[in-house]
């Protein structure tokens, strides 16, 4: 019986079970984040969510997809390499779209940290996946370590971005409540003064 899984991938089975499961579970986290945004009094638009919310889901799903690809019983390593190469290319193209959306959206002004975690690091991760897929057959050990590093990086990028969004929404809610309280306070004060005059 021919071994259906190339020997280079066997040592990574447990890693991709863990990483793939994490990617799937963390996808649910981003659904909670989007639900919080929809309930909050923020100026989030579809363009802003497309630039800063949706990519996080894509990163988690990319990790899940890579884990599935490298856990599949490929007859040859070259087959997996082609899929990973195409996936990396699609990821790079998608990040170009995300960068354009981030520049064009008007709902939020990104700071340096946003540009790093929402554009630069993900672009580097997908570029690494693209190069690793292209070199997987010739330099399998180095390429597999690079792919593993890419998956871990995408997970941490997604976790950071989800947390960053939640804290931003929480602070915006707090500031909005404080502003409402500040505008209502003079009205109450004036009402009390008017009441005294009536007496």
C-alpha cells in the first residue's frame, strides 16, 4: 500500500490540528466583535468594516484552509505546493484591496499600529505563503517552517485586531456616554433654577 501522505507533512499533523482548530474557533470571536460594533454608537461604515473587520475573518479562515490543505492525504507534495502557492497569491491580492479600502474609507483614521497590524503584517504573511508554496518541493523543511510561522502570525494578527476593535468600541461607548452626561447636566441645572424662580 502506497503512503498517501508525503513524509514531510507527517511531522506537522498535530501542529495543524491545533492551529486549524484555533482558526475555526477564533472565527466565532470575530462574529461577536461585529455584533458589538453593530450595537455600539459608532460611525462604522461598510467600508470601514471591509477594511478593518472582514480581513480578520479572512485571516482566521486562511489559517483553517492551510491547516486543511497540509492535513489532506496528498499523493505528492507538489499538489499541496500548488494549492498553497495559489492561496498565497490570492492573499496578496486581497491585501492590496484591503489597503485601498483602508485609504478610501472615511469612518476611522488609522494610526501607525493599524497600518502595521491590518496591512503590513498580513501582506508579509501572505507573501511568505506564496514564496513557501513555490519552494515547498525543493526546500520542504524550510518552506514548512515558514508556512507554520505564517499561520501563527495570522492567528496573532487576528487576535490583536479583534481585541483592538473591542477596546476601541468600548472606549467610544464610554466617551459617548460621558458626552451625553455633559450635555444633559446643564439642562437639569437650568430646570432646577427655573423651579426655584417659580416658587
